[in-house]
């Protein structure tokens, strides 16, 4: 068992069953140990949402007067956050407050709603992170470059009501963004290596990183055929297929991304909040907000339904061999483990 932190120390993290502790904010011993073990320390990421309440599109402050950039950046005191720093803090508090309100809000029947936070995605093979930085924009940070740079900003009119982001496996630098009416596919462009754009799609360039970083371009937009926001995404392990669903639609769709063709599965599976492909690609799980979830085999797309007494599935993880599904629920602290007893495409399971 890990040792208990000494009195006056606080736990920074746990690595290899050992607690890394610090005495105060200026104690750098934990950071040095972290860097020595894992080889990298990620910095804090400041960002300014485009739709900040502190300014509007006319360049006016909250009182209607013009904004003085220099005064804002210098007008900070120890007693009260203001100016540029104050706006950053207020934006952070607003985002956290909104998330907490959503988690604690109740519907008209008094039942607690289930929310799945999918607003951030780490690249599988690179030190890249993408996250939703505002209602209609996504930030991409590259931690591999030694020179500090501003994040790339992916924003356009097609990005309405962004719900989740997910990197494409085995595709280098492709990011999927779920929004109202479909999925935007962005790819990084480098000098001499331009990403192909699907015929009929108007390519849009995102804001580039400062320096010699990638220039991101919108290369495809997969339209769902409805105006409902896409609220869940999951790539197949090979990166060829993409599953998408909406809490507000009765289907979920399997996309052949190379062809831009989607196949909807219409079986009364509305209100889907979570999708997850197994690491081997043989199985797939879809979960609804009412606690029902389906386990699928992907050769003929047959499924078996399961019902949980612990509420809706809020998170699910597959074992590396794809034979065990571990699920967490919103009304219990217990985890459920489902073991596949047979070989694919068998759906025989033991709990």
C-alpha cells in the first residue's frame, strides 16, 4: 500500500502505487520526481473562448464602452481578479459552474439526467490534446515542440453546438468533431504534405500555430440528415469506420469515412449517450440514457440488450484483448464487468 502523506503535505498524483506529495505551491520536488519517472510535465493551458462575456463582436466592454487592451492586462490586484487574468478566471468559473449545473439538473420527472464529458481527447501516439474551448470552437495543443506556441483554433460556421471530439486511430493527424447536423473531419497540413479534401467540400483553414506548426484544414463534413446535435463518437480501431449517435435521434450511424457514406441502424435505439468500439473491432457497445445498453458483434451487427439497476452507463472501457467490458453507472459506486465466453461473433457473456 502507498505511504500516507505527512502532516502538512498534499498529494499531487500517484505513480506506480507511490504518492508524490508537496508541502506547498513552491515545492518543486513532486514535479521533479514526476518528470524523472514519466519524462514530461505538461504546462497549464490558458485560453480565451471566442464567445467570452467580457467582450462582444463590436469590441465593447460589459458597460458598452470600448475595451482598453493595455489597461485590461495591467489592471490586476491581489484583492480582486480583474482585467485579462480576471476574465480567464471568470471564464473558467463559468465553464465549471455550467458543467456542475448540468450534472445536478433534473428533468421534469425529477430523475437525474446523465451527462458524459467528452470535451477533451488525447492523441493516441503523439503529445497532442484537443478540447472544446467554446460553444463553436476546438483548440489543438502540440506539446512536442520545444518552442511555446498558441494552440491551433478550429472554428467555422459548420461548428454549431459542439458536443465531443475524438482523434482518428492509425491516421496520423485527423480529428473528428461532433456538432449539430453532422461530424466535421479536420486534418493537419504540412508544407509539401497537404491533406486530401473530399470533392464538394469547401476546405476551411483553422488558425495556425505560431511558428512552423501544422495548419489545420476542414477536409470533410459527414451530414447526418437531421439538425440534431451529434453527442457521441467512436472510431473503429483501424480508423476506417466511425460510429456516431445523438441523444435526440432514434438511430446511430456507422460511417465509412473514406467513402463518406453512413449506414443508420434503426432499431428504436433513441437517446444514445455513449458508444465504444472494442480494441479488436469485433464488438461494440451502445448505451442509452435510461440505463439500457446493447452489446453488438460487428460482423453482422446483431446485438443483445442489457438493463442496469444502477442507472445509465456513464463510462465504459474494454480490456486490451476486447474480451471484457467494464462499465460504470451514474447511480452506484459499483462497476460491472461483462466477460465474453465465446469467440467472435458469439455474444455469450458472463457477468
